[in-house]
C-alpha cells in the first residue's frame, strides 16, 4: 500500500489551504535536511533551462574558424563524450538537490550571458558572408564553397523567410516536413513539469509550482519569439537551413555562444535526470512495480534518493547508444506527448468525476481545455511518427494493465471508482416514477437475519429472487445501541462482495 507522504503525493496542487505535507529532504519522511529550495531556484530556473534545451539541436561544427579539427568525431567518440557528460550530470544529481540548485543557478547565469551576447550581436554586427559546411559532390568530387548571408535588419530578408520552404537536413540528408520540424522544435518547449518534479525539495510547493511554472513558460516564450523574429529579419534562408549553429558566426564573441550551448545542454540534462529520479523514487515507495524498482527506495542520510538517480542514469546511458539526436527527436517527442496527454486525461477524469478534493484554482481551467489537450497530443503523436505513437500507447496500456493486475488497495483511491459512482448517481437521479411499468418491475428485498453465517441458504435464495432488483441485507443485533461495539455496525459476510447492498 502506498504511503500518504510519498513524493508522488508530496504537495497539494489544488488544496484550498495551500499547505504542503510535512516532508523533509527529497520527499523522504524523517530526512535530515528540510526543504529549502525557493520558487526561483526550484521551479523557475529548472523550467527555463529545460525549455531552452532547443539549443541542443543547434549543431556544433567539429571544426574551428581555421578549419582545424577541435575534437575527434565518430560514433565511438560521440558516445564517449556523451557518457562523460552524463557521468558529470549524474554525479551532481547524486550529491543532492542543494548542489543541483547551485549548479543550475550557475548555468542559468552562463546561459543568460550567452543569450544577451546573441541579442546584442543582432544589432551590433554588420552584414557579412558566412561560409557553409561543404557538401560532397557526385562521385566524391568537392563542390565550390557556398556562403550564407547575414544581412542585418532587412525587410526583404524577413519577407523571403515567411514561407515554409522545407528543405533537406544537411546533417542527415532527410527531407524535412512539418512533422519532422515539430518533432525537433517541440523538445525545446518541454520541461514544463521540471518544477513539479522537484516538489519534495520546495519550501512552498502549492504556491511555487503554479507561479514559477507560469513565469518560466512566459519568459521562455518571449525569448523564443524574439530570437525567431530577429533571426528571420537578419539571416537569409540559406544560412538558416545550412548552418544550425549560425549564432556563433554572427556573435561578437563566438566562444560565449558555445559556452551557453553546452551550459544549457548540461542544465537540461540535470533537470531531466533529477526529475526522473524523483518520479522513480515515488513509484518505488508506492510499491507500484514491486521488486523491479525496490532498490530505488534507498536514500541517503539527508534524504536524497541516490539509488533512483543511478536507475535514471542507466536508462539514459542506454539511450545514448542510439547516437544521432535527430533519430531520437521523434521518439522523445512522442513520449513527452504521451506524458502530457496522460496528465490532461487525469485532470479530465477528476473533473468529470466531480471529486471533492479536486479544486483547481486556475481561472482558465475546464474540462474543455483538458479534452483539447488530450486530442491535440494524440493528433500530433500520429502526425510525427505513427509507429512510435502506437508503440508508446501500447506500452502505456501494458503498464496500466500491470498496475490493474497487481491490484491491492491504495491510500489515494481510484479515479475509476469515482467515475463509476458519478455515473451511477447521475442515472439514479434520472429515474422517473411516472415512467415505471410492470414489464420492468424488479423486487426490492430487505432481509434481516440474526446470524448471517448460519443463514447462507436463505441469503442465497433471496439473492436469486431479487432478479436485478435492490437487495438489502441487515444483520440484526440485540441489545442497547449505546453499549454495542462499533464493529457491530460494519459487519459484513465474506460470501458477498458488498457488506449490505446487493444490486
């Protein structure tokens, strides 16, 4: 049975009192360190940096300005670089949320400085021709050098960039379309759950999560729109399509752009890894997958779930074997969309069930927005990759079937039961006595017995006679009502699924 104070239930998103459950450390009761992360460090910074992960997809050339190779390239080398960086990120997350917060703040400063330099460069740098990555010609011959153009602010450049004009991806040779571009771009807009995943580390989760998330999303949206506008106003289409790292070519100090790209990639990785570890730790503590995640329950003396971090690190290391980022983009986007669709579906179910503990305070929330979110996620999943979408939904169905098969009572209840109760109540209220008819009459039975265990034949007979009607079984107990023990009023017989009411 799950614990009421597990990290999965560590805060009340919708509670009127706005108070969090008394958890310490990383959501572990009795941890040595109390929650300490503020709204800015615990929600705004992780969410902003996670949503800035789009810079990961701005390819970094393997050569410097002089054409000298900076680092060895190839599948093995790239796997080595990724593994080393993942080890660094995993080490930071393993040491706890405090170190993670300081590292995130440092990378936030680096990214902000890099972003500021890029924005200033759009205004300060004059028009220039930028050499593009050479492409091999037919039969291995080399093509003449090509150039992209930074024109400065030019209305003609903006007009030429307004149309779609999908072209070939120069890193993979694949023809781009709306779905493939969306799959890559969407990864730069994810991370909206980064703050919620850190709920066990926050001082005031019920206030910090909605406020910090909205601020982070608004800030990120503004920055993206500003960069898109400035890029389309100053860079011709050839430069945008043939050089994904063009920020460096137009920057006043190119190394700062490189630092910002690496810092954003590291911070997005840290945010994803520490958020995933907290979710895994919550699933392990709630015993949802039994022995499979049992080791992820282990925490340090300060309450940090380091074993769950190692679990997450191992899964990411397996993903690194795929090599190409664009190969993973569609799959990652589909899994993100599945997760968001599941969140929307959960909120939709709670809204339709009229659960009394579900009291959203967001003024624009309604079941219409939840349904629109679910439909939008499913639609985009199948547009991006029907195979990956079908596989992810099948995987999610298998997980749901596994959890249902394991069964067992839980302390948080089941939304399916709330939906059933809501439907039963709704249809009972729709019964109209004026429309009763003898053809549909069902007997309503009330059977009072003194000893249910000794009257099983009589109970079975009455159960057969009811024919779908209401069957109420009462256990008669003699004596003074005030002197009877409380369990006498909740007695039920094991031969029947419900204690008193049979339909």
